[in-house]
C-alpha cells in the first residue's frame, strides 16, 4: 500500500524549500535523508516515491541497483545539474522513473509526482 510520504535525498537547502512546498500543496508528507546510503533505513516504511540528488557523489550504479532490488517498484525521481551521467547510464535506464534537470521546474516536478500517483493507483486497482 503506497504511503503519502515522499523521501527526499538531497542536501540543497534552496531545493528543499521548493520541493517541500510542492509536496505540501499535493498533500504529501516529506521525509528527508542526507545521503543515498541512508535509504535502506529510511525506506523500511515504504514511501510513495524517492526524490534523489543525482549529483551526490554517493549515487552509484550499485547503490541504485540495490534500491531497485530492495524496494521493487519504488519510483525514484532523479534531479541533476547535468544532462548526462555516463557512469550512471545503466541505472538511469533501469532504476530511475524520471530525471529532472536543474534548476528544478516546479511544474515538471508536479507532473512527475502526478504520474507516480496515477501509475500507483492503476497498479492498486488491478489487484484483487
């Protein structure tokens, strides 16, 4: 059952304010972690989605694969100042729901969060 929480793994204060405002207006609670290494602990109570700072040095193919294996179907939205991460190409293809560019466009974030809700709702409706 999806939670009404979004896990934010991002230490950028200015983005935190923007994201928390958008989540509040969409009736999501915000849970925050400082690094991707904390996700195993933080995601034990499964959030509706994760918003991840892709520019963080701790974001690796291995870490993203572990998240995907440990939390199947958990949508991960990446945020990055770079358009391409050659070192993460495989994981971005396989493990990231969508990757948003910096500076973060609030309308784009809302769009992807609605998409996650829609996809999650349709999956729930299909279960007997």
